[in-house]
C-alpha cells in the first residue's frame, strides 16, 4: 500500500499550525536566523541543478510550515533531520523537539493581531485516506494546530478537487490548484497555504514607469522600471547596495540587494546574503529604480532538501511512525510560487507539496540605486522573523515564469495570469 502526504504553502494568505501543548513562539531573531540559512542553502542547492528558469523563487516560511506539521508524526531521527534542514543551530535551551514545537506556535500566531495595513494568512488542511489507518492521536494533534482535518478516500477524484478548491480559495486564486485532478494512492494530503498582500506607504508614480534595459548575466532585456524617491532603509558596501522597503503598517518589509557594477550569478552574492535580515541599514533618502515584475514557478525541492540534511531522517524506517499504522517515506516535495511587485505594492503566494509513500538622520543628497542587474530579495515578517518569500532574480518577468515540470500528480501551471 502507498501513502501520500502532500503539503502546500502559499505566500499571501497563510493559516497556521501548532501541536497540543503550551509551547511559546520562538524569538523573531531565532526564527529569522533559521529562515535565512534555509533560504540561502536551499537556493544554493537549487542553483546547482540544470535549470530552464534563471530565477529562483522560494517560500522559506511555507517549507518551514509544512515540515513543522510533518514533525507531529516524526521519530527522533527524522525530527533531528527536519530541524537541521530548516536551518536551526544548537543553542543553550534549544533542541529539535522544543524548537519545532515553538515554530508551530510561531506560525499559528503569525496571522493574528493584524491591522488593515497588510493581509497575511497561513492555512492548513489535512485529508487522510481511511485505508492508511491514521492514528487518532495524530488526527487530534493536527486539529489542535488549527488545521482542517478530514478522512476521505483519495481514490475519489472529487476529494482531490476539494483540496484544489481549498487552495484556490485560500490563495485568492494565485495558486488555482496544487494537485492534478486524478486519484491518489491511500495515504494523506496535508496542504499549507500562505497568502500575502501589502501596499507601499507611498505608491510609485505609474506615469514614471518606463521601459529600461536590465543587464542579465548573459545578455540584456527590457523591463518596466518603476521610479520613486523616498526615505528607505539603505546599505552600501563597495558595489553592493540594498534597500529595505516597508509596507504600510511597518510589520512587513521587502529587502532588495544588488551589485551596481556587475551582473552576478547567485553564488557571487554569498558574501552579502546576510544583508537580507535587514541589519546594518540606515534611514536615508533614496532615489530608487526597481523593476515591476510578476513571477510564477514550480520547483522540485526533495533533492535540494535531502542535501541540506533531510536524507538522514529518511534513512529511518520509522521516520513517521506516529502518523499512521503503515510506514512512510517522503518521495516528493514540490513548491509552487507566485509573486507580483508593482507600483501599488506586493502580492505573493506559495504552495509546497510533500509526498510520502510506504516503506532620524540629517538630510543629505539622496542615495541612488538602480536595480538593473540580477538581485536578491527577501519579503520578511519583522514581527515573527518569518521569510515569506525570497530568491534570486536573474530576469524579471511580466508573465508566468518557466515551470520546471511538476510531476503529473501535481496540477500543471496555468497558462495565463490570474490577474488578467
């Protein structure tokens, strides 16, 4: 018998998870440190693979949400592997069990106490196939996290469609579906949906947006370039420069980091990836030119995550012994992402699938930053430390990015933007 566990994470609408117990959220600093390590390590591994899409866009928060949910049924070896994979480092008073429980509490509470300035939600749904013989304890633990949990045959296509409709609803149709409308073997499907929408305090003037050359690593392309002069967080060291742009309310911010002299591949940004945490920035008047872009992608993440440490847990024959009576192993992890940055603000979504089978300063002249070369970015939750989206943009796009070919059990990319 085969077991399937599929988790989807979507950036822009996020609903949460937490296991039973009184775990308190992790400090934002510890969450952010782990999220930055996960983002950098995962992007590095993905860049090593043959790629048709020059851009790498991932949701570290979605990956963390999915893996933290799976931890509910993990044995000790798998729990340690998940902890390592998510970028956690040993520290006094911290271990895998406590950190992952606290991470679930962090994710559970992240969407709470929001204002009307930005929309951020995290949602989970779990569907067990009754033939998988799930443990009541696992079902109760997942429900305790706030996840919607049900039991229904995954061989019935209508149940697969129910999951897809849920994903579409939670992501405002940015991710129309995560699964192909086809039967799945007995197991379970767990979906983590993340959605974010934030507006700039002062929008870019659309009348100033003009086509401009963007210098890629190999060749040039034309992009719609937005222009503004505002007070932002700013940092420069030699040819590297970065800007931190807050959204209304100040809780969320977008960091954009580029090299103003050379068009660099991902690996050449390694010395400055730490800038994405927002540290070392000072408030300055900045004359900013930033591409307007919309990106969509589908990525296979299992092999990169195995390289980060997940493989050690997968070697355990009892890796997820607390989920169902049947042994399980992860056979596939897929993430789908959407991100749109324009004159008004940012909207983003991500879906991550895990498949398991048996066995105030003085005013100076403004700094000038023209982002017309490859750049890194991180969309951060300053309050919780989560990185909702991050990546390396080699070629800004105004339409769907090239898909890397999601496996047939996952929904294919939609041919047109949902914003048409």
